[in-house]
């Protein structure tokens, strides 16, 4: 019976509490769930009831005093409701998927704890929180670099990939770190066969035995992201099947979130992290890894790179009908390792590889970013086969032109042209002393191009040092170019130790300039430029006539529209709103303090004056205004952090 009576009175309680719910939503200015709002209103009335019981009975029987205290009592209930909602919002933000978000936080915290233990184990704990050893001797750099490499290896696939990316940034890290991180390998034990079979069945829509005429269950290669298998199509063509390792996407996404959070925290706490731009590095790494985890992007990469004509380098053909985000089916290139090439063919192969890469970079704009010997093979017809297009760089026309100008300036040993070419391919992070930059580049040219000197690839290392000294930011596409050149230099050295990479690159650049200076190329360029500027030239006389007429008639004016963008108006409105709230809250609070500490005013009861009643009312109003301001500020900052993630 009591239970039934309680159930019947629930609607009555809700009806009593609902005005407080509506008022709370209006004051806070945000949407609040009904259950949470009702709980807050119930809490508010309980607090108000406790405060009311603390007043003397004689005071409550006094009509004037009771009316005067009505607003403080109702305000206390209102204030307690808002405090409850504010704390609840900070502890568990409102929105869909709260339970999933809570579980994700637990999983992320567990993984973060594991990463922290790995960092501390290898002596990197102080760097994880943004501290730096100011007394780090040069001799200890090698030990720190080894510790970093081992910690990244133990951290798993995402951190191995991060280390491989950092090994390409000679403009940011000392050479000892670049060399040590370059040793990172992502060769791992193969995943369980039944798990890989399940991925294949899910992606192909059937068992591999049903899709392929033959499928070898033993992997040809196993890396941290994918495994490669040998198979044969129903039509008889030999193919390779690249399968994403089970669970690697989920682990990578969780670790990327941690990397971004750590990078953002380091930029806030440490100057060295801000100077390196670790947050931007983390974003670029996240984008690159997301592309590597989507095999449809790799399939498009192969098509884009193949569009650049390289007759001496063969690329695999993608079977798009059988390829998905986690499975990639390609034609199989049968060949031998690069080191088996005959000595007589090595110089020709080296030239073909370098010219193909330079053609991809300078002309096509889409290039293979990791041409190490493991991604190359010698085909039976004497050509090279290029594999693994998970890591591909892309350059727009502006960056390609800047790189060409940079190479030509290096070839001529011209510091002024070298400065112009360098500033075309880097991002300026602030004001640059171009005169001092000219002197630094002049010293670089004198050091590497002086009499009796033959420039080598250490020229680019010196150039990176200049970039770092002047706090110039190298965009990720350009960094990928230098990474590819550094990788291919090692490959070419293994293929033909006497091969002159820089001389061949300079010859290629000169050929490109010569091709642009041919009569047909000049005619085409001139025609393109004229067609682009012709519409502007046709409009100039009409616009000059209109301006002249306006000047003659005194109608010429300049129209400047402030805050024409609605977003700008919203920002200013919200700022004015918050300033007014802060002013009202501070003013009413100050008035409340003055009234409550004073002794003047007509007495309503023995221990209560009219001024004190006004003071209690103003104090409640001040608290409400301040709480609303805090709620708006915290809600906006929480929304920004969630959108940034």
C-alpha cells in the first residue's frame, strides 16, 4: 500500500519540482536532461527545507519577516539546484554516449598508465611531463636516443610509426636521434591464422578458398600493420593479398588520442615542445597513420604514382573489385632482392630509381615516401619493381616549384636565390631577419661549394640546421621529400657505392629547366598566363571609367564593414554578455556584503533588519549570476576541447 501511495505521489512531486527545473534551464542557458534536472530540483528543495528549519519559529510566524525571507529560501533552493547541475555537468558532461565515453576514458587511462610505466622504465618520465634536463651532456645524447628507441619499440605499432616519422625530421632533432630512430623496425610475429581468416571472410564476403583459386595460409611477410599472403585468382593470375592485422585500427586510434593529448600538454608546459611544434607533429602523424590504416587510400596512391611515367620502374596493379579498407589485392611482382643485381647493371638501376623518384616529386607531385631496399626488387626483364605504397607524399604546384628553385640555387651556389627558394617551401613562424639568413646561407654555400670542394648529402644536414636555427617550420610534405631522398640515398649507396646522388639530381633539375625553356614550352606557358589574365584586362577600362566618373561627381567613397561575419558578431556578443554578468554579479555581491554588515534599517524581528533581508536577497542573486557565468564558461571550454579531439 505504501509503495502504491508513493507511486501515486510521484507525479505530484514532479509537478512541484518542474517550475524549478524550467527556471534552472533558463538561467543556465543550456539544454539539461529531464532526469538530471529533476534530481537537481529535488536536491534544491531539500536544501531549502533544511535552511527553513534553522530559522526560529517566532521569526517565521512574523508575516513581514516571512515574506522578506521567502526570496532567500526560494533562492537557496534555486542556488542548490544550479550547484548540483554544475557539479554533475563537470563530472559527467551531458550528451549522447556517456557510458561509451566513460568506458573509453577507463580504457585510455589504462593504456596511458601502461605508456607511463614504459617511459619511466627507460628513464623518460621527466620528459613525459614536459621537464628537460638542462645539464644534458653531449655524450649522453646517444644514451637518451637509445632509451627513446627502446621505449617506442615497447610501446607498440603506433609508437614505432611515430619514431619512424621522427627519424625523418632532421630539421627538428639532433643527428644522433635521427640515426637511432632510423633503426626502428616494425617486423613482428604473424597474427593468429584464424583471426586473419575472419578478417578476410568479413571483407571479401566469403571464405578465401571460395574467392581465390589458391590461397597460401603462410604469410610472405608480417609487419605491425598488415600481413601479406600469396594467392591466385580464378583467372589464373598470381596476386598478393595484404590483410590488416586484427585489432590494429582500434589500438592505433586509442594511441593516437593519447599522443595528441600528451603533445598538447607538452606545448602548454614546455618551451622546447612549443619550439618543435609537437602538437602539429602529432596531427600530421595522426593523419599519416589514418591513411596507412585505410587500404583504399593505398590503392589510390598506386594509381596516382603510376600516372607519372617511369618506364624502368614497374608498379603492381590493384584489383579494385577485391580490395577494401582492410584487404588489398594486387598483382604479384616476381623478382629477386636488389642486392642480387649484376655489377654491370647497378649504375643503370641506380639512375633509373633516382630519376623515377625525382620525376614523381618534381613533376607528378605524388611520390613513394619510403623507397628502402625492402620495397624494391629486381624483375626478370632487368627493370625495378616498387612495392608498399602505404607511405606516399603529395606536393602541390607551389611546393614543387619551390623545390626546383631550391635545387637550382644550390647548383649555382647563389645564397640570395637559395633564400628565396627556401622561403617558398617553409612556413614562417614569426618575423625573420632575412639579412642574417642571407649570411647564414652564404656561409653554407662557401663551406660546401668552395674551391676544391664537392658537395655531398651533408649539405642538406647543414641546411636543416639553418632551418632549425631560424625557427622555420618545414611542412610535412616537404619533410616527406627529404625523408624519401635520405632513404633512397641509402638504397643507392647499397646498390652502387660510387653513384653520385647530388650530381645526378643537379643534372635532372637542369634538364627540367631546359625543358621549360624550349620554344613549345615557353609558348604554352605564355598562352596559359595570357588566358588567365585576359578577363582582368578586359574589365580594367570599364572600372577605370567608373572610378573616374565617381571622382568627378564627388561620389567616391570607401566602405568598410566591421563585423560583417556573423561568427564575429557572436563572439563579441558572448564576450559582452559575460562581462555584463560578471559586473552584475560583483555589484550585487558587494551591495549584499555592505547591507549584511551594517546595523541600520527598520527592524522586522529582534535579530533581523530590512537591510539584512535585502542583503540576503542580493547575495542569492549574486551567487546565481556567478554560477551561470561559470557554467557557460566551463561548458564552452569543454565543447572546444571535445571538438579539438
